[in-house]
C-alpha cells in the first residue's frame, strides 16, 4: 500500500495545484488532507486483508501500475483527484 498511498498523495497535491483549490488553504489543512488520504487508504487495505484472513485466503497487495499515468494525467489536465491505491489480490491465480 505504501507506494500507492504516496503516489495518491502526490496526485492530490498536483490536482490541487492545477485546479487551484489548494492555494487558499493553510499548510496544516493540506497536511491534514494528505494524512486523511493515507489513513482512509490504510483503513480500506486493512478491511480487505481482514476479510480475506477471516475466509482463510492468503493475499498480497498489488499496485495498479496502469492507473499511475491515468491519475497523473487527470490531475494535470483537469485538476481532479483520482486516487490509485492498488488492491488486495490472492497469492495464486484464483480466489478459490
């Protein structure tokens, strides 16, 4: 989750800069927003891993590499935030 969350925060900052909606905010508000993004993505990841563990499924995190250029393009061209955290996938080729 680490790289996906970090890149999502960077895209958030890029979208805010391009969309000009970060300029009027206090630095503490921007920092709080970044921490909220990381926190929410962390909770999402923890919930998915917990659900998999309760069902006895070995899983791993995989980043959405294809979403990185898309997310950056949306942020730079439109000034919108499109997170790309990745997801939890089974270790094998199938879920069951």
